[in-house]
């Protein structure tokens, strides 16, 4: 028989093993989203699934585990059920399940998305937002549906994104437009939402916030209405409260670093997320505290697996000899053969994203952006036997776009999310500021291009001027001077050097043949774009000289040799651009104007 001492020792070993296994399975969860709170529990979304935990925190339990994603779980008034939006069959519909786990019941079946907002106070119906009858699918409207399913009823409100009914189910607090899913912040334009009160019986409405800030997520508690606003001095989303009797608002929370997202109200508390953590706001005391939540998961999504990435290709770049192509897909850079050979994963970094690959003209290096350090940095990979790699920048922040090698493989040009145009010099290991755009958002920055002269001395590009016409610029890397080559009278774009360094070609919108519309009583100007060529210096002949048939006079041998020698010496000279009189040298090429 086992003696008492051995029994105690075995018990201690068992406890230690269980504790170790539990700690090893726990993850540092900082992506707890869309929370709600009942009298006793908190529910939230983590990794696309619904979890529930006791209100004071602790170990959370997963309620859902299908392949689809769940959002906006909401407790019923008695806390026994949870309504949520689930994307299970390629569309977002409303579902209900018991709050401690059980069988899921589908409530809505429409082909357009339905987003759960809240329950009616009696627990018999669910309020939700949908674009099913908006006609344009660019805005939502409010509907109610029985918690047991059936036909939905449309509320008499023209626009509706987020809202909550007062306890009498007659007064709706809502926002007609929403910026909750937008990625840019501190907005102060015409789409900044206000909170309105709408009487479902009299159809009377009232704007209760009327500010240029963003107000959203209204939550009733008796005669007080809590909501999110970034009107405070720090311009961060914080919780405010509106007293219906006094018609005054005051700030409740004072987060300075992170915004509060998607709060929800329960019988005694408001739960919200800020900086990836969950907090509880006590409605009686006005004090908030962090809720410590432990997540135990098998990390199944991190298991090594094979993915078909053919539909995730983002950018490509052909090698100088055309034998291979670089492909950016799903955050990795691949080298793919033209016909024969193996596909190489050049980055092998599932934990980071690599973007915008570019092959050097000498074929020895590949450049790309990587966020493996936490910020996007320029990485140069040597395609030698060792395939060494070097991170050559240490930028503090920012996002960077396509890379453009100089022909000597010593410089890289690119644009930033701040519309800055820059060059990185690999020999001097420094960044050169070239210019800054005025109107380039993400789309134009994705399409921004530069072109280099064959001697790597000049870089040309186009960007918008004050009147939003594109203007052609040239930058000299030796003098580090920028020159404006065209005016903003016409829109000129996409400049490229010819291979010999004699001409610059670009598009110019200068053909105007208006067409009158049969429908809207106005003229339109289609197909205005021409292809033009410019001789880079005054002594270079125009590409389309005037034709004149003349008898050629045969030159003697010495004169011909001398002219040939001058031509050869001229070819060895560096590319030069005569900025003065540049536009006077423009030649319209005999290609029909169109939409190029």
C-alpha cells in the first residue's frame, strides 16, 4: 500500500502538472471585442468566437466554435439567452443561444446582413440594423424580430446604425450614420454622427448632442443616456452621460491613450474595451476597473498548414532577365519560375507581413518592406548562395509603397502614407527627401510610379498640383535638386525616359472634343489623353521632324568619321535635361487621343 507521505507527494505532483498545463494553455488575450454584461456574467468575442466569464473575471469559457465569425453578442434582459450576429453561410444573420451554452437557433434569413443591437426590455423581441430595404445597401435601417424567429417589422426611422430603446420601448436613442468601423480618427466633418431621440408613437425626433465631434453607441439607464464621444480635450472616445431632465452632458471616463470601443450596458454596469482590455464601469459609483480574463485555447489556428494562396496575390515583379517573377501573397514573398524549376518562399515569416517586392536591375538583390520589427522597414535580400538579409532602415512609424530601383542598383525610390516621395541610398545608408504630394490617398499612392534615367542621375514622376492637375517633376540625385518640368495648365502624368536617354514620354490631357449628353443637359469631355514626347535638350532633334525631300550631299570620309566620333562621345555622356523651354519642345505623337 502507498504510505501517507507518498500519497501527499503524488498529490502535489498532480497539482503541479495540472497547474503547469493550465498556464501553458493560457494566452495573453488582448483582442477581446464586442462585450456585453448581465447581472452575473460578461460575454465577448475573441478569435471570432463567443466567450462568457463571470463578471468579476477569471477563466472564460467558449460558447461557439464554428468556422464562421460571431459579432455583437447581447444578453437578454434576464441574462439567460444571448443574441448575436453570425456569419455561418456566407451572410450575417441573427442567432440566439443559451448564455451558458447550448443549441443555436437561427432568427433571420434575409440575404443582406443583419446586425444585432439589443433586446427589447420585455425580452420578447430583438432590435437590429439591416440594409435589406435601403435600396442602395449604403445605409442601414432599424427592424425588430421575435426572439423565437418569424417576420421582421421595420421601425419608422429613415436611417439607423446603432441604437437602443428606453425601458418603455417607445423612445429610441440612435445614430442615423456611423463611423464606428472607420480606421481614421478625430474626424470633424459632415459625416460625424449625432445622437437623436425618436418617439415611436408621435414620430417626433430631437438631436441631443449637436456637436462637430463623433457621438455613438447610445445606452439607456433610467432617464440617463450614456454614449461614446470624442469631444473631450484628448479627442479620444470616452463614455459621456446625458441627463434627460437637465438636458446636459458630462464626461464619465477619461482615457487619454486609447479609444473606448463598442460599450454595452447591463443592469448595474457598462462593459467596454480599450486598448484590447475589458473594463467595467459601475453605474452607481461612476468608477471603472479592469476585468482580468484568462483565455485557455488550443491555438488551433496557429497550427502549421498548407494554404492555397492563388487568390491572395497582391503584387508582382519580373526579374531583369524575365526568367522568374516575385509574387507577394498573404504576407510572403515567393520567387516563381517562368516555366521550369521550384517555387521559393524567400521570406518564410508567418509572424510578419512582407510587401512590395522589387528585383534589382543587376539581378543580385530583392528589396521589400517588412513589419517584423513592429514597424515597416526596408529589407535587402542578397540572392547569393547564403541568401543573406539586411534591414537597412530604422523608421519610427509609417506605411510605405512600391519600390523603384535605380538602374545602377544603388538607390530605391518610394512613396509614404504621408504622401512623401523619398529615395534610399544603399551606399550611404541614408534617406533622401524628394517631394511631397498634395492629393494622394491610398489608391493614388498604390499607383504612384517613378522612372529613372539610364545613368541613375535623374528620377522623374508626376503628382497633383494645387488645381489637382498632374504635373511632371524631375529630381537630380547628384545635386539633389527638384525641377518642375510642366505647368499645371494641362494634366500631365506617367513620365518615362526612352532607352537612349534622349526623350521623355508622358501622357498629357490636351484634346478637348466635348460631347453633349441626351440625359443631363451638359457637355462631357471624354478621351482627352494624348501620348507626347519631349527632347531632353535643345540640341536633340524632335522625334517627328518636318518632312522635306532633299538631295543628300555625300560627305567626304574624314568629315563622316569626325561626325561619327562626336556621336559616340555624345552617347557616353550622362543624361541631361534642359528645364528651360521644356514644354516648348513637346511633340504630340500620332496616336489617337483616348482614355489611357
